[in-house]
C-alpha cells in the first residue's frame, strides 16, 4: 500500500510539473506569434527561444517519466 501511495504521489508531481511547463510553453509561443516579437531586441528573443527549448525538454521528460 505504501509503494502504491508513493507511486501515485510521484505521478501526480510529474503531471503537475509537466502541465505547468506546458502552460509556460504556450505563453512563450503566444509571445513569439505576436507582432511585438519582431520589435524585441535580438538578445531577448534568443533568451526566450532558449527558455522555450529547455521547457520543451523538461516537459517531455516529465511526461515520459509519468507514463
């Protein structure tokens, strides 16, 4: 029973983290689709693109572990 409880807690944590990161991914993608994106400094755009790639890797890992 304890093992099952720990597994459920782990899966809940992983799914919560993946959903949180997916919402951040959606926000960055929305930002990139806006007309204002082209007016941002190149450094800011590169940082946001790097953040997006990192979030995508983390979310993918969380989902895989959760399965």
